C-alpha cells in the first residue's frame, strides 16, 4: 500500500471534528450516528493499515534542517495504534450516552473526535520531531475536553493541566533538540540511534538530557512529582477522564518515553548509568505515592486517578529496566491497564451518571441495584490488584521478570514496592466493592433502590472490557507473543 | 598623570556629560530635564571639537590661497558637531512640545506630580 | 553597476520624500501615499534581495562623489535586504491591520502627521539597516526615536504623553551613550565608515594598544543600544509605550523599532568591533546574563499583569531577552537564532497586538482580564489570531515560535558552559509564556451569559481581516518553511565578516 | 491422560457451581435448601474420598497454561488427600450443625452459597500442584471466605471482614514475592517432596523470600506478627463460619507453609539458617502469647479464637524444627486440632443460639441445661489440653520429642517448656469453663432449670467429631504410618 495512506486515519477524524465545529449538528441522535460511523470507519482503516503495512515511511515535509516530519508504522506504532483504535469506538459509544444531559455537546464531540486522530498521529510518528508535534497538539485538543463543564474547578484543573503539559514538553524539547543534533539519523530505530562517537566525552550531559526528556514526557505519564494534574483533571466528564487516564494522554506519555528510551537514546547507552537509577527510583516513588494516596482518597474518580498514577509508573518502571524484557512488560501493562482502567472509570461514570454519587461512602448497597456495573468494577479491581486469572497479573508477572532479570538490590526492592502497591490497590478497590455489596445493616435502602444499571450504550463497553480482562487473564500467550515480536524488532 | 594635564577638554567633556545625564534622568522638573539633555549633547560636541583640534593649525577656511593640508585642523569633527547640533535641537524641540502638552493636561511641570495624577485618573 | 543596486537608496529617499510631501496633503491622501510607498519599498527590497542572493556577495553604494574613507556610503548584503523586506512587510500589514482604529482613534487634524511619522520611521529603519557610516546611524537613530515618540503620543491623551516622555528620556540616555561611544571610536580609529574603522581597529587590537578605550567603547555602544531596544533592566518604558497607543503603532513599535536597534548592534559587532573582540571582552556573557534575566522577569511581570495589552508588552521584554540571550551565546549559530527571532517575534507580536485590538472592541473597549471573557467567541477571527499568536509564542510546532526556540536550543549546544543554563531557562520561560498567554486564550473562549456583553455589530473592515489573516499565514509559513530564511540569514552573516 | 484426571476438578467445581447456583435458586421451604446443601456436601465428600482412594501420585491435571511460565496445575499426593478429606468431612459436619444455628440468622442463603464455594476452593487448594495454582486458590479462598466473616453486616462485622481481607492479601503478596523470586531463579515450581531448590547456603535474598513466604502463609495460620485478624474475625462471624475458619482455613495456611518450605524451598536450604531460628522463635512466641490472651479473655468465642492462635502455632513449631518426628506430630495436630476446634466452636454456637450467652461467666451451670453439648465440650477440651490417652496428647508428645532431638541450639528445649506451659494455660482457660458448667456451686438455682439441649442435627456432628478426636488418640497407628511416610519423603 502507498505510504501516504498513513495520513488518512490521522486526518479523517481531525477533519470530521473540524467540520462538526463549523457546522454543528443539533439533533443528538443524528450527530451520534455520524460520529460513530466516522470513528468506526477510522478504526477499520487503522486495522486495515496495520494488516497491510506500507513498506517505507511517509515523508511529509521538513520544518527545517534536521526537522523532517515523517510517518511510519513500525511495531510499536502498530501496537499503540491498534490499542487506541480498538478502544475508541467503545469509548465514544459510552460518551454518547454519558453526554446526553450536558451542554455544548457538539464542541465536546468534535474535539473528542479530533483527539482520536491526534493520538493516532502520536502513534504513527516516524521520528521524535513528528511525535513532539502531535504530542503538543494532543495537549491542545484535549484542553476543551477537560474544561468542558466550565465550572470554577474545571477551569482551574484545565489551567493546571495545561501548565504541567507545556512544562513537560518544554523539558522534553531539550532532549529532542539534543537528539536531533547528535543522532546518526533522526528516524526511530529500535536500539537507539545516538551518535555515541560525537558525545563520547560528554556522556553525562547526554544522560542529563535523557533525564530531562524522561521527566518531560513523564509529566503526561503523571510521574511524581509532576502528577498533580491527573487527580485534578478528573473533574472532566467521565469519557474524558477515562480517555485521558486510560488511553490517550497518559499512554502517549508512556509511549513517548518508550520511544525516547528504546528508539532514540538506546538502551545500551543508558543501561547501568546513573540516569537509569534516577528514573527507576522516580518510578518507584510514584508507585508508592500513588497507591498510598489512592487509599486515602474518598472521591471515586480521584481515587481511580491515583491508581492510574501508580499503574502508569508500573509501565515506566518496566521501561526503566532498559531491557527487551522491560519493553515487553511495559507494553503488556500498557494494554492491560488500558482495558481495566477504562472499564473502572466507566463504572465510576455509570454510577455518577445514574445516581449523581461522587464519593465512595455514598455507594452503600448500590451493588444490588447496579449489578452489571459493580461486577465489572469488581473484575477490574481484582485485575488491578494483580489477582491471577485476571489480566493484571500477567503484566505484573512480566514486569517482575524484567526487574529480576539482573539480580540487583534495586530490582528486589522494586518487586517489594510492586507488591506493596498491589496490597494498597486491593485495599482501595475492594473497599468500594465491599461497600457496594455488603452495606452496613441499617443503610438507607430507600435511597438507592430506585437506581438501576445504565442502558446498553454504557453497559456494552463495560461488559466487553470485563470479558477482555478475564480472557487475557486466562490466556495471555497470543498477546505476549505479539509484544515479543515488537520488542525483538521482528515487526 | 601627565595625561590629565593634556586632555583636560576630554575630562571636562566627560564631567559635563555625567552632569547632563544625571539631570536628564533624575530631575523631577521637565524643563530642567531638557536642560540636562542639552548639557549632555554639548559635552559630546566639546569632546568632538577637542578631538578635531590640532595644536598650532588654523581652521580649514580658505582665506588667502590654499595651503597644503598640514596647515588645517581636521574638518570632519566640525561637520559632525554641526549635524549633532541640528539633531539635538530637534530633539529638545520635541521635548518642549511634550512638556507643553503635559502642562496643558496636568498643570504642572513636576513629573512626579504628573505620575500621581495619572494614577488617580486611572482608578 | 546594475540598476538594481540603486534600489536600497531609492527606498530611503522614497520614504523620506513621501514624508515630506505628506505634509501638505490631508489624512486620506497621506494614507494612500504611505501605502504606496511601503508597497514600493517592499517590491524594491525584494528585488534587491533576489539580486544580492543571486550575486552572493554584498556591495557598497557610494552616496555623493567621495569614495571611502571620506564619503558617506550604504552597504547592501543579503541580510540587510532580508531585513528591509521583513520590515516593510510588517509595516504594511500592521498599518492595514489597524486601519480602522487609526481612523477612529487619531483625530483628523493629526492623521497626516501619523502617516508622516510612519514614513519617517520607515526611512530611518531602512537607513539603520543599510548605512555603512556610524554617524549616519546615530542621526537616524535620533530620527527613529522622534518618530516613535510621535507615534506613542499620537492619541493625545495624558497617559500617552507620559509614556512618550518616559520613552524619550530612556532613549535619549541611550543615544547619548551611543554617541559618546561613537566619538571615542572615532578618536582612536579616525574613521566613521564601518569598514575602514574595522581595519584600523584590527591593527590596534593586533598591537594590544588602547585596550581600555576599546572596552569603554564596547560597553558604551552596547549599553546605549541595549537601553534603546529595551533590554531587561532598562525596559521600564516598554509597557506604557506599547500599552496605550493605537494598535498599529504598538505593533510597529514592538516588532520593528526596537529590532532596528538590535540589528544595528549586531552589525556593529560584526562590522566594526569584530565579534572576536566582543567575545574576548566579556560583553557576551553580560548580554547573556541580562537576556536570561529578562526572559524570566519579563514573563513574571506579564503574569502579574491583568491588562492584556500591557501583558503582551511585557512579553516583548521577555522576547527581547531571548534575542540578547542568543547574541550572548557568542556563537554564529546563536546570532542566527537571534536574527531569526527578530523576524519571528515581529510576526508574532504584530499579530498579537492587532488581534488584541479586535478583542477589546467587542468587550466595551476594555482590555482587562474579566471583561475579555468570551471575546474569542464574539470576534472569531481576532480570537483565532490571538490563539495562533499565543501558540506560536509557546513554541507550538508548525508555527514560527517553534523554529526560533529550536534554533536557540540547538545554538546552545555549542555554547559550552552556557548550554545547560540556556536550555533550562528556555524551558522555564516557555512555561511562563504558557501561564499568561494560554490562560488568556482560555479566558477568551469561556462562554459568558449574553447579558454581560451587549451584542456587537462589528464593522467588517475587510482590510483588517485580510491583514490579520496575512499575519497568521506568515506565522505558519515561517514555521513550516523556515529553511530559506535561515539560509539567507546565514549567508548574510557570512557577508558581514 | 485418562478421564480420572478430569474427575480431579469435580470436587472443586461442584461446590462452587452449586454455591453460585444457590445464589439464584428460590426455595419454598428452608428444608429444601438444607437438603440441597446436604446432598452437595455428601457428594463432595464422596468424590474426595474416591480420589483419596486412588493410588499415590496418579492424578494430575496440567492442561491449562495462562502464559509460558504461568501454569495452572493440579496434582494429588498424600498431603492433598489428607487435607481434602479433612476439609470435606469437616465441611459436612459443620454444615449439618449449622442448619439449626443459622435458623436465627438473616440471609441464610447467601451464607450457604459462600460456604459451599469456599469448600470447593479449599479442595482445589489441597489439589494444587504448583505455587501459582496454590496462590490463585489461596487468594480466592480469602475473597470467598470474607463474606462468611462479615455475614451479619454489623459495623464491626464488616470492619473485621476488611481486616481479615487486608491481612490475608498482605500475606498473599508476601508469598507472591517468594513466588516471583523462585521463578526468576528459573525453576519450575511444581511441588516435589524435599523441595526443588534445596541447596545448602543459598543467596540471602532467597532465604529472605522463603521467610516472607512463611510469614505470608503464617498470616492465615494466625502466626505472630500477622495474627491480628484472627481474634477480631472469629467472634463476629456466625459460629459455623468461625468453626471452619479456625478449624480448616487456618490449616490452609499450614498447608501453604508445608508446600513452600518442604516442597519448594526444601528443608536443607533452611535448616540452620536465621530463617529457621526466627521461624521457631515466632511460633513459640505465638504459642505463648495466644494461650495467655485466651486465658485473659472473657468472651467465649474470642477465647477459642486465641486458643486457635496458640494451637496452630504448635503445628508451625513442629514444622519449624525440621525433624521427622516433630513433622509427624505437626501433621497429626493438624487433624486433631481441626476436629477439636470445630467441636468447640459448634458447641459454643449451640450455647449462643440456644441461650444467647456469650460471656464465660454467664456459663455457670450451663452443663445442667445442655449436658450433651457440654460433655463434648469437656472431652475435646481435655483432648486439647493433652491428657493421655486423648489425641492431642499423642501429637504433643511427638512434637516435644521431635523438638528435643532436633538439635536446634537452645530452642530445642525452650520450645517444649513453652509447650508445657501453654498446655497448663489451655487447661486453665478451657477446663474452668467445664467445671463451672457442671459444678455451679450451691447458690445456683436448680429450680428454674430448663433444658436447652439442641436437636440431633447439632448434636450429631459434635458427637461424631468428639468421638473421632478421642478414638484417633487411642489408635493413632494408621494415621501415623501415613504421616511417617510423608515425613520420610520430605526430610
């Protein structure tokens, strides 16, 4: 297939969204149908593209010397794009139902669709400059989504989100400039393409720059101490938080870090340096911090946000091992976490949408009224805490493998930290479940009994995600084989 | 320290320049500012003229037949000074105009008072 | 010699003459004259640029019949021509973009004066670009100052008078310092033309004499021009000067006038004092330090500011900090970045100032934060323009700001110990820029209930819209296809040597 | 791979499905439900018995891989047989006894469905043939037995349930660490007698892992320092629940320890290391502390719970000295203690549901009102104290003699002393009850003596278990032979 075809799935949603902005469709039903058609078509396009990959990368144009914009579909791109493409239609289905009662749905949906294209852009970027471009665009197009409710705290959260993001990219920018100057060829190459001869005597600077880049991109992946935006941003409508926290934004942060580590600077340049230790420890701190605060938090979505913080750092931890195993582990946790966290958020959203309840302590006895939702939440909770036979365990298993590969003290400590965070996850997820299914005697049944599960638009995605979680938990080998191929560069 | 004895024009020029500049910057009264400005410019012209003058020669004005160039002082600084004067005159004229406008607005020449009134009218 | 080689001279003369004849014309005709003049200058400069780029070497143009070192002459290289093109283009767009405001805000008796001042400004800028003679440079600096001062006070309000006064005082100090530096230079070299002066200086430096005076000269010239171009500690006049006058004026002031001085400074560095001696004297480090401080402090001041015109003005302080930071890196790459940023900042800032005027007029003419809520929805094109400008300011790829950021950062890599500082400060100032520009953008698109603002009937001034769109395109164009410009700058700097 | 192997999962799945089904079934009368449950339990016992009768090491089920290295694997050896039969038997007994008790509790049906599920999970635990499988069902056991604890949904019940949950999950994660570590060592963790690693002076981290596993499984076995949940959880649970909790589920912890120490790590690896010493010290501490607390305790069920703490640590002590005789003693104590403790709890339940008396001092003269119950109580108390010729005497004898010639410096004789002291304490806290119960003293009012004796459904199990406890004490030879074989195989 001609390589310029890569551009199509990126542009299609963007154009569609812009059109929607210019010519709003007032009738909700018609609008939803149009959007869903676009999204599904795009997803099919992506999948088709992944199955028939163009042989060479597509050179768009050059911003300047050393600043070419290229698109390419390599293994990692396939992976991320496939993930996004599979999750998006479900997410938008959910969004239709959820946004029913909101205002300015047109704008919302428009940007929601544009984000799809931009995320694919991040996935398909063929070199770090292109990725940076789409990465920035991602920040910008998600702003209207976060601010959508326009309440005071929404605006505050949006500003915070913006400042964190731009700050992050500003520091990542340094790494990008450095790499673009000191690389053999700027295109992504598995194993890195840094011109080590040129920087051999300034290795420390290179490492410092890498650390800049790691933390810069890490802001999107909510690494401590740059995680603040994530809990705040959970004021946004749930489809957005689910997307931000589960798929688009945080994952592209992790994705960018993978690109930076494995495809730009290269692991052999970084392995065993102080930079690696720094990022590893940062990830560890984040894991501990996030899971601990998750226990303390009583707001439903914020709690999930903290859980995201810690889980994202699982991925970063895996990446920070700087080994192929680490890449495998990171990728597997990427997909697994996407599935289970988006399902968890949708449960939270379903609860909020049906009952306007935001806090954990309000959920007494809801389990009997909304069985589907809470079963899904239960499954994702078990998976999050790393229960065997659920997806979460598989990825955790891989991460631990990567950590214990080189028998270092830090590795053992990280495993302990993982287990600690698993315990905390168990605490903050299962307390919700217990509240929902085992309400105290004398809870006000009359308060909850008229609530019920949402309609199929919301339930459908939940069920699908739960099933996926269990299926992967029971039979993960195919997924792992695929990831293996990516990490060993066969794709 | 001999150099001081010989270049006293330069020293004078520099002193004048400093005086003028400090007036221009620190004087609250607009007119005095302008005077400071003129002093500053004058200092520069003095400096230039001193540079142009060469001991024991005459001004390059032809009175009785052209002597060879070694009799005349350097004419270029004089030209520069003339140009400079023109410039400074126009500048101080502009300053004057500004001062008049300000006086019409605020009925004072004291820049601080003007500032105060300005703040008042702003809020 | 080719006929094209006269064009730069024609440009200067043309603009001066148009100023002179505008005296006897009324406002409307003066406007037409001005527009015609700028267009002509643009075309002529383009021709010159293509010519110089074609020949690939600079040439000097003798004025009058005295050859160097006696006569006065102008010198045209690729960089000069590029600057001329850019200046005239921005001038044109800014005037178009603020046309309606000029008609509204400037009283009829003063209209032709306004255009006269613009013509003079054009003339002096061109002269500053082209001249090869230091004293001529001084004269045109003063003309430039006077014209700028006139533009500042054109609205004839107390506030503008005061800001004009402050501007005058600062820049007079600046030009005074510059002048005395000049005379010192003359006294040790005996030349005012740049090239012979450089030769003389080279001999002097070769024998290591006159080191103290040389130092003094460098300091005086740099500080003088630094003050005039609003380098950080001397920036106090900027917010008032840009904040209160008519939009076109502030656009032109912020994007052209100060840049003219900076360009002159670069020219003097290269063509008179010699960049090596600048580096060996630690002037670059001082410039770097002030530039870096300016980048931060300007943005901080802007964040504190609630009135967005003044905010944008403060942001120019920061941007000028960028430019001096680039110079202070002390490498050719740094200078290239600085020159490119002169251009891109001009493009961004004029766009911002013009769009702000469009936004304020749908908000009861108020430019403070709260009254601007939803302005972007009321005046779409201005909102879009402001958004583009802001995004460019924070270095969004595909926009010109990104390129200059990239150039600065990559120039820093060769700057040894300044590298890390430059990088970090760049990053921080990006964040700070976001903190005020994007905050404003969010405010602009925050919907407000209809009764807060009455419905506005924008008089659809096509020309303004065209100008704004032109500037937007310019932003994108410079961001997407920066390569030729950068090439031209590098070539021009090479011709300087 | 013949069909018998698949029959292996029958006793696992049958109760689980039956339990889940019970959630949705509607019964006209309680009797029908009881019949249903009774049938299930009997069939379960029968099937387990059939499996137990199969020759050694023939049944294996290894069809099921999650991913490479993650293998769910069932295998039956002698230990599994013993545990599974014990479980099924006790389950049946307590089940029968509970019919009457549960009459005065709400949500009977929910109780029974979880009761059945736990039964299934426990037999799966007994059959599991590698650490992963064991870990899976260990977690499942925790999750499914938690509802039994928080059955009556009072505030403290729920809090106790959560405490139980979190302690167990924490323990499970400690186990997981060891699991991860052994896997990273590249061993396949199929249980094999005598351990698969089993090398002298292993790396310190491995020892640490083993230690963590001991403590982790020790959580369920109520070993200090992770015993905290036990005294909280048992009293609030309904009597049958607490019976199985301390009678069987604590033994699951013991099973876990046996598996991980004797079948994975291997005794030679631990013998004489700090791990063994700490383990011994911990168990001794627990024995002493548990019986002291029991002695001080005023509430009957709490007292029994503390006694469980100390008694189970007898077993752990026996295991920790790593000496065949002590090992035999430990295994015997597993059986005896579970019989005894179930009887005790059931009779306590009888007392509660008949007279509603929970405090010890209220039990004055209770022997007159419910003689049979109290006779059983007294007999098993004597057993537990270890009066010859009852069963616990035998086990303790073996424990002590084993400990004495285990040759562990110092501890080899401190342990026995502590055992004797705690035996005295046991007498102190159990027999006093019987004495008060039968000899209320002269101020006891015989006039208003009413017979509170429960019906045969409650008495029968008590009697059977008591009889077993006594008889096995008199003729222990058969059991001992089996245990001696096991001990020989592992040590």
